[in-house]
């Protein structure tokens, strides 16, 4: 059977895209292919559950625009469909004098992005988070928490109510361009699409190449490792507590996140993963690792950030080092207070020159769209990303 649209990837971006396809093209046939046995298996199902505000991102970028709008859209979606969520707010704090100018810069960026951010003294920070020790902070009132796996299940229900189809355990092995669209060879047989949308996350660049493209960046997987506060220590954190990010380093630093179930997660660090979809610290895939180690962009990134990268590796293997990072925010936390929690993997596009692709990145092709960079905050922005993807499709297809 030929489908009008085939979406590859059953994560939150792929599902949001399929949802908007059904709304814009109600007579079209929409099929979602997911290679795992359940939806939201990879990035979506292993993230921190934060509804981001958009404070960090370059004004005017897709990330800034989509995250601010997506924050409101996600809250409204949860309200409409009675999904548990909470707009709990977030504090971002400076713990060293050298971080105070960075905090001011971040405050100004928040204003430029149209957010109702507030400057806080160290005493005012304690009104929000009594156990944080800092020199000053920012309060971001629109940040919140949700379970994105539940959001995905609701997306899936709505897709099916619209007449869309979702097939699990369907892995795309090859993509052939035809005169009318694409033929997809999967582990469950062939199927055809008049229009193809690649939302495959950790495998997105590979699928783009199968479809005949040569993306100017490669997906490099970074593992984020978490700990969890023991239940008797949850009182130390009321909401979301973040350090001021280093603008020269592409990750936010270890932080505290209250989850929608009440648990408190601490992390993540960020280390190169040795397998694109391996969640254990010692899991290795020689093909995946070989692609990274033979990629010039990786070595250029490593030369630029080797000191920060070394600290991340140390935190990965040393619980005391990880705890010391947490103690910069909450000095009362001890090694006995935290227990290991499952890791997540960030699919990050990296260019040949060693620069990370900072924004969401959608490649347009003949009768196809390829989402080749959609890491955090893509879950928050998923409804806006899905809407933007569908808006790029010509009518009629």
C-alpha cells in the first residue's frame, strides 16, 4: 500500500508531526514507523521531563521561538487532555563571582526572548529554594515539569482517532527514491510513501543518507548520567535548580529536577557515548564508535573543549566528583543521599569544523523533510516543531 505520508520515528517530534499532518490533511493516509517495541523509547523516554522556558537560546532562533511558544502549547495540551503537569518555576544561580556577569547576560537574553524573568538576590533565591547557597539568581516562572511519555501516548491516541496508523517494531533498512515518492525497505517488508518525513533522532543522519542526501553534519551521541535523591532527602529541592551555563560549553551543567512523580533527579553530566543507543556505561558499538573517531569534527570539538570534557568524564566515573558538582548548588547533599538513575542519550548534530549545530535543523528534499537536529528542548517545543514541519509541505503533495 502507498501512504500519502510516512513519518519515521515514534518519538515526540515524529508523533507531533503526524498529529499535525492529520489535522492539515484530514483525507490523507498517515503512517508512523517506529523500530522499537514502544513509542518514546529513546530521547523522549529518557529526558528530565522539564517544560523549558526558552531562556537559553539565541534570540530569533528556532529554539527560542519554538520553545517559548511550545511551553504555552504544552501546558494548554496537558490542560485540555487532563495530563499531569506543573508550572513550578526554575531558579538559575551563580555560585562564583566569575559567574555573576554570565548571570546578567542570561537575564538580558531572557528579556530579549520575551520572558518574565526576575533577578534574585541570594536571600530571594532562598525564598524559592531554601537549601541553595549562591551569590544571586534568576527566577524563570514559566518553567515546569511533565511526563513526556504520557504526552506521547496522548499524541498517539489522537493520531489514531484521526485515522493515522502507528506500526511498532518496523525498522527502516533502506530508502529508494521513485517517480512517485519513496519505497521503504523495512524488517517487516516494503511500503511506499508519497511524502517522507524523517524524525529518527539518533539515526536521523543515517536515514537522510539512505534517502540520498549528504547532511553537512553527523549525529554524535552524548550520554547524560543521572542520580536520584533518596526519598528522605527530597525536601532539599522544591522545583528546578540550575547553575549558570558556561556559554563556551554546549551543555547546561548538572542540576536538580523535581519530576512529576515527586522524585528528585540530579544531573546530567555529558560524556561521549560509545554506542548511539546504548544506555549502559560500558556498552560499545564498533561501527558507532568508529564513525565518531574517524570524524574530523569530533576531534576539533575535543580540542576546543578537552578540559570541560575531562571534567565530565571524571564525574562519570567518580561519584564524589559528581557530588562535589551538586554541592556547589546545595552543600548539604552527600554521597549517601544519592542513588544511580537511568541515563539518557542526546542526539547532537556536529559539523565538520567541530561546531555543534545549535538550532533545530530541518533539511528539505524532493518530497521529503529530514529533521537532523532536535535535541533538548525539542520535547517542550514538539507541538511547534510539528506544526512548522507540516507547514513546509507543499499543497497538494
